[in-house]
C-alpha cells in the first residue's frame, strides 16, 4: 500500500509517463504492492491499493489521475487469476 500522498503523486507521475501497455504491465508487476489493475467490460484501469478502512486516503488517492490502458482486456475470474499468477494485483469493478 502507498505510504503518503506525496509518494502516490510521485508514483502516478512515473506510471502516467509510460506509453505502452506492455511497459504498464511491467511497471504494475514491479509495483504490485502499490497499484492494482481494475478490469471492466469496456476499459482497463489502474488504481492504488487502499485500505478499505481509510476513508481519508481513499478520497485523496481517488483524486490522483492514473492513465487507463489503450485496450481493454475484459473482466472474468480466469483473467484475474492469470494477472495474479504473473504477479499483478487485479480485480473486477
């Protein structure tokens, strides 16, 4: 999980500078304790991993923009298992 809002903004800036989906996946794998991939049926997004009991962080981190993937992967349990197998935290929204 992210420690401070300052760290979150720094990591978001690094992530948002990435130009390809492959590089995004590599970054998410290397930073799987901070970020998760959020799968939907019409887009693939990225979000910070936030403690569900921390409302202040949820609101503050929710205001930090993170680029979506260029393509969407869809959303199903098998895809989540695949992402987690390769070391990327994933969930459906």
